[in-house]
């Protein structure tokens, strides 16, 4: 069934001069002036909270940032850009290593997310980084490649496989790798977005400077995946994937300027089961507002247009703890799934109540002893009950705030 409606109902937020500057310098026209008095430390902190300080450092020279802020803060933005450039080199080394191993098995790779954008020359150098690389592999070859990587310097995490990718692999120097078998939430003519389906649809192009056969999806397909990832998968978990990163990727892919209505209609048809047309249109409009500069969107912020609501969600999801917690209330709600509703719910409940050791390490932030894991498992229901109470309270308080608006 086609998705309808608009899933976010954020409270009103205030965008002052500091945040206006951050959004303008990250997304707006390069030469647009912003005649406000700024707090340089606050600007840097906000940019880092939204995870776009590196993008600002990549889009603007240190000289300009020094003039608008101060030399010390400008150096911090430049440092964030250099850190992203270093991470990019690591990710490029990782995909080259993975491609070499895949070539030895005669396995084709589709590149996804960051590494696809980087290999396709879409990104601003130093303006984006990622915690891992994501590759798409034919399902009947995925476990073979995963096993070879695990025997070639990569270590599989102690976490269950998801429907669309095998357990994440970690390399001590090159970072993490995720082996996907399809792109969740994306369907072409009723078929799941596997490597074979994308190839048959003519949506893959070769990357010439990598070993073996590495393929980058069409920009519309990357946009569709970005919308699914940012809205349907992580829209209610902005602490895991900030909305500003989705906006940045979609702007770099050309959603606001290079893609026309026909392109958007195709994208909508691919993801209509999980992202509504209203949500797609809101994202595109917000991209247009932000890319055109603050004067084009600030007056619309407190209106109830879908793009205005999405901008509120972007801001509140990062800065408003109460709103962020209210979004987490559905932690038993299944994510994107091709299983039946009952099977998907059962999987979520099982993993939530009985997580693996690797999942417990991620939840609690550290490893522990065997006895410690027993304590963590026994206390899990109590911890979940506490979270449920806290998230429920936050949702009620957010609703009260909206009712007063």
C-alpha cells in the first residue's frame, strides 16, 4: 500500500542569528552576506551538533570565516575539514581493498551511500565523512564475500544480520564495511532493489579506477535511497543519522536544481511504499529553501507547510532533547521489512529484549565480564520500562507544547 501523510509533528523552534549563519554557510549561496553579530564559539558548537562543520570548512575559505567569525574559530572549521579528508582517504583505501578481494572471487560490487557519492564525484572535498562503507552484492555471493573479508583482516561484529545486510565487518585500519543484498524501501516495478534488478534497469555505471567490477547507481536511485534512509529508516532517530546530512547529500545530488519534476516522479514511484509523496515534496522544497538562502525560508519556519515542519524537525531533532526522546517511543515498532508484520514485530521484540553481546556493548558503551553480561540481560526489562516511561512523558510534553502554540 502506498504511504500517505506526513509523519513528523515537531514543536515550533527558534532560529537565531547563529543557527541562521550555520544553515546558510552549509547550504546557501556562497556569497550571500549575513549582517548579524555572531558568537563564534556558539556557531562552531551548533555546526558540530548538526555534523556540518566540515561542510562549512570545505565550502568557505579560512580567510572568509576569519572575517565573519575569528581566526581561531576559522581554524577549527578547517581542522574539521582536514579530518574529513583523512577519513575519506581511509574509506577510499577500504573500498579499494574490498574491491580487490571481490575481484579475486569474481564478485561485482555496487557502491552505496558515502562511497557511491565519493566515487561518483558528487561530494565537496572534505565536506562529508562516514563511519563505514556500504556495498551491494548479489545475495547468492554475499556470504562468500563476507566470509573472505572476515578471513582477510576484517572482523564480524557480534550482532545479528538484518534483512538487508550481513553483520558489519571492522578493519583495524580501514574502518567498517557493510555488505548489503538489497536496498530497503526501494522497489522498481514491484521488485526489490537488488544488484541484478538495478543492472537490468540500466541504473548502474562502472567505476573505472577501482579493481574488478564496481558500479555506482544512477543519481536518482541514490536520491531515492537517501530519502528512505533519512526519512523512513532514521527519521525518528536523528541522533543516529542527522537530518542535516540527508539534506547535504540530496543537495549535492542535485535535488534542488538539476532534477526536474519528471525525475522526482520516478523517485517517488520507487519509494512510495515507505516515503509519501508529501514527504518527498517537502524534502525537495526544504532543499530549495536552504540552497537559496535564509531569506527564502526563515519567514516560513513557523508556518504549518510540510517543508516548514521538516525544517522544524531538522532543528528540534538535533537541539531539543524532549522532542528527540518523543520520537523514540516506538522502539518496538518494526523498521523497513519485507517480512510479514508479525514476523517483523517478533524479530524486533526478540532483539530488543534479548540483544547479543555486541548489541549490549553498543547500548552500554563498553564491554564487560561474563557476569556483567548476565546482569545487563537481567536488568534489560527494567531499563526498557524506564525508557518507555521517559519517552512517553516526553511525547506528552511535546504535545502540550504544540497545543499551546
